[in-house]
């Protein structure tokens, strides 16, 4: 990058119609949005998956295990393509056929991106949360049961607070992974940071510069996330004696 | 557009199986190059010399903190921008995307494996290193005879899952015109507009590859831990 054109390239990162700065900022904002929404869906699915995997019913365990094993064995890019091209067209047909949606229903790449990332990260988070639940001493759950707590109360007061504390490091790792994997949705045409970078790079032919800026954007997101998760972890462990 | 099983079995799957060697070539070459590079990365990261550990730290942060797809684009398009037409004419094989994919996957693996190896080196019992020093081994001999072999054994389970992740990562090579399994599936999909047969076919092939790789890695792990089996059996 150490060429004489360096100076003018950074000027091209200006805001507005002449610069790429606003495109990159918009892309970064969408990357954060897609990651947050996908992560939220992933957490909900992950919790369901964790309970299915720990369930006493064999058929529920089977569903939970098949979900996590299949998703984890497939490349994320293939899963995103599969959801977008096969999943959405099937869903669109289903919704139109059921009369829920109008004929011209078309699921946008943005929605498909969030849904597919959520479905993928649900599998990874299911295993993280399952580990968190299993780390709770069984005596505590037994004691809660002996006090006559019913299942929802037991979950709210005993299982959930401790599970989250044990699961935070794993959840942090998965958050870092989802922010990086969100770059894959540019392949199905959802706009995010890498799409902004590719737009600038192909337009100006300055591939090295604009892809480096893209990488720096993701790196900044990673570093901020790491700092935030260290804080969350410290806060979650504030009442626990360090070994 | 319906899911046509005979079409998938007779047309799509053979084409995808034909692309499996390309995927395995990507996997094997980047695993070998990346894991060899991981050794100096880990060693430099553990050095007390700031001229060594700082670059290693930044390298690991860059590899693990940015998406692999961005790294692949940076290598493929960036090197394409840096290489002059004369160099391209001199080395025509540089037109093939696979070299860029192997390069990007290798340095990415070096970053991830380097960090795993660093943790494993720190987990080597201190007494063993002390004993080796007491035998009069030089620092280099201690490293390649005692520390490194022990560390590799310690991080084998983590390395195995890293290799599975690498196999899945090879699918990203399809974005830079490499015809590995997903690349071929995508080519058929775009040509025929068949989304179910092609992508589900690719999913089947990847599941089979991951299943087989897991078994191979388990074998390797058991082989490298051969002498410890008796001990763990005793302990249990």
C-alpha cells in the first residue's frame, strides 16, 4: 500500500457522493444489525436446542442432536445459499399457498441473511448453552424441586442465571464468529460491510486498499466486541470467588 | 422447480464427487502449510523479544479478527492488482484461483493453529522442560525434542476440530472461481436453475467428507497417543 497514491486514497474515504466513507459506515451498521438479529434468533433456537438435547424424551433428543450435528457438519456458505435459494422459494410458495401472503411475496436477501445466520448459530449456541446447563451442580436443581418449584420457576431462578454465567465465554466466541460469518451473506446479495468494500474495490480497481479498509472495519468490530465481552464476563462473575 | 432425486443421483452427485479431490487438495495443502507455519507463529508469540511477539500478536489478531472471505478477496484481488502482466505471462499458472485460495487458507490456519499451539506449549509440564535442560539439552533441542512433541499431543483434540473447520472453509474457494465441491454445485445451479438438487447434493457430499475426516483424525489421534492408552486405561 506504500505508494504515492496513498494520500488520495484516504481522501476517497470522504463522506457523501464523492467518497466511500458513508457507504462503508452504512455497510458496517448493516453488518452489526444482521449479526445482532441473527444472534438473537440463534439464542432462541439455541435454548430450544439445548433443552431438546437434554430432554428425557428420546425423540426430542434425536431432533436436537440431528439439528446441531447437521448444521455443524456443513459449510456456512452452503447453508446460507441453501436457505436463500431453496429455503425462501419453498417458504414463499408455502405462504402464498396457505393464503397468508399475496402472490408477489418475495423474501429479501436481508431477511434471508438474518434467518439463515440465526438457524446456523442456533446450532452452535445450543451446544454452548447445553454445556452451561450441565455445569450447574445437579444438587441445586434437586433442591429446587424439593422446595416444590415448578419447571418455569426453576428455570428462571436457578437454571438460567447460572447457565448464562457458565456460557458467557462460549457465547462471546460465537458472537465473534457470527460477526465474521455475516460477511458471507454478501454472496446472496444482502448489503453489508463486505458488499460496501467490494463495491468500492471493483469500481476503483483499488482492491488492496478497499479490502484492507473492509478488513479493518471487521477488526474494529472484533476488538470492540472483545472489550465488551470481557466487561460482561467480569460483571457476571462479580459475586464469585476466583480460584 | 422440484426436488428430483434421480437427477441428483445420476447427474449432480457424480459431478460433485469428481470435484472432491480439489476440495481435498485445498484441505491437505493448507493444513500442511498452515500447521507448519503455526510453529514459528506460536514460538514467536511466546518470545520475550518484542520484535518477535508483537508481529506474531498482530498476525494472529488479523487472521482471527477478520472474516476469511475478506482475506480470500484481499489475497485474490489484491495480489491480482499487485502482480504485473509481465509476471502473469511468465507464470501462467498464477491465473488459477486455487493458488490464491491455498495461500489465504494457509495463512488463516497458521493464525488459528498458532494460537492453539501457543496454549498447548504453555500447558507442557514445567518439570519435563527442566529435566531436559538438566540433561544438558540446548534450548533448541529442548524445543523440538520435548516441548513441541508434547504440545502437539496436548492440542490434538483442538487441532482435529480446527481441521474440520478448515474442510468447511475450503467451500469459500468457490467465490474465487475454484471448482471444488460447492463451486461445481453452484455452476450446475446457475446453468440449470435447479436449486434443490444441486445444493442438497453438495450438502450430502460435505456431510460425507466431514464424517470420513472425523474418523481419519480419530485414527491419527489414537495412533499418536498409543503409549498413553495403557496409562489412561489404568487410571480408569
